[in-house]
């Protein structure tokens, strides 16, 4: 039996890119259709142009095309999630619909998968097409998140990847709302590998990732995979308290060794300020550490993920 592969494309106002995208996707699926059965799942994320009309037309002429039409614009990460939730194929590829992720790379993804990898990331070669601003902010983001988080987040990897059904079945159990899918996939573990490609520039339309959305994704990434910012409060508290202790030593030392000299007024004010500030920050940090526990519990992620089990007979020995 042929294995099945679904290609999931979150689509928001990509009307102008659709014809070329579709023909390039078809080239790939045709070249591999001896070994695999392909499905193409377009998730229309509340487009305001005629994207939906074009998609529906495609699905009427091509039975391998499915259109998942969301009720409104939910954003890139949720659109991908909807497509992944829908997919039940042996492998699921997610990629952007604006031709920045070249469909031809799917062949590389599939060939790595056939070698036995469960997750294949498509990693961009140094981002020549992106602006210096995007490159440097992305670099800083990946540096920070990997410093703070226990889950390694691969840098320069977007949401262009292939995942095996067994990984997808696990990812479907993650129920958190503010999601950073790259992180979740990395968290899941399994056999991961990477193929490289050059990211093209967008032929039509403009990026839908405004600065605000990029910032929100970065914050979701960091707060979703690290409680370091909460712990930082305590650390700050301890350093401020240390300053106040130094101040106290200075004031007391002055009183003992040079009693004739008045303790300057600023010293008293500074010491009490640092002391109070420090105590407050430490207490906030204490609150933070409880909140971080509540937070991790409410994320309700699976505690562990079993990749495979050899010899399942032991489970029901009586049978
Ligand atoms: N997209 C989406 N919903 C949105 C914004 C974007 O489904 O609210 C899709 C968009 O059509 C594209 C992909 O997500 O296929 C990536 O978006 P974009 O090209 O704007 O991001 P960038 O490549 O600039 O990071
Ligand atoms: Mg893009």
C-alpha cells in the first residue's frame, strides 16, 4: 500500500500566489505519486480577497485538494494547527502558501522521512532575502530563547517541516492556546533532522507578520517555554538587597570608626530604599515561583511521550 502525505498550507490573502503555488505543488506530487498518495490541505484563515473562491475552484477540479475554511482570521499558528488537526496522513508537511517555502523542497523532506526520520525541518540558509532588521531580531530571539528554555529551539527554522503521523498524534494532544508550534515539535522529541534550502522572497503581496505579530510570537515562544523571566524577579531582588546590606555596612562602619562624623542623609535614604525595594522584589519572586508552577500545570502538556514500544505482549500478559 502507498503511504499518504498531506501538505498543509495556512493561507491568508494569497490570491495572487495561488496559481503558481498550485502548479509547483502539483509538480512535486506528480513526480512522487508512484510511491505516495498526496493530499493538499489549504486552510483559509479568513482571507478578505478572493483566495477562498480560488481555493474552492481548485478543490472542485482536483479531488486531492481540501479547503478548510476558518470562520475568521485566527492567525498563522492557529491556521497551521487546524490543518494539522485535520490531517491523518502517514506524514504531514506544513509550509507557507506565499512561495517563500519552495514546494520543490518537499522532495527532500520526504526522502529524509523515508530514511526513517520522524521530524524533518527545512532550515533556511542564511536569510539573504530578509531585511537586516528581521535577521538581527530573529538572531537575538533564538539566542535568548535557547538561553532561557530547557527545550532547544532550532534557529532559522520556520514552520516548514514534515512530521510523521506518530509525532502529529502527540502534538494533537497539546491543548495550549498561545502556541509556538516550533517549540512544541521540538519538545516532542523523536528522531529529528534538517534539510537546507534558500528562502525565496515573496513574489506577491506583503508579509502578514507585522512587528506586533512578530513580537507576540516571540513572547509566546519565550513565555511558553521558559519561566526564566519570573525567576529573574527573585535574582533582581537579591541583588538589590545585597546593595542595601552594603549600604548598612557603610553607615554602621562610619558610626563606629568615625563617630564624630554625621551619617550623610542620602545614605540613610538609599539604604532604606534599597532594602524595601529588595524585600519587595524577593517577595514578588516568591509569588512568581508559585505562579510559574501553576502556569506549568495549567499548560497541561503530556508529561512524556512514548515513541515506540517493542514487544507489546507484556502489556496484557493474561491474553
Ligand atoms: N497567514 C495566515 N494567517 C495570518 C497571517 C499569515 O494563515 O493571519 C499565512 C500566509 O498566507 C502565509 C504564511 O501564513 O502562507 C506566512 O505568513 P507571512 O508570509 O505573512 O509571514 P512571513 O513569511 O513574513 O514570516
Ligand atoms: Mg512569507
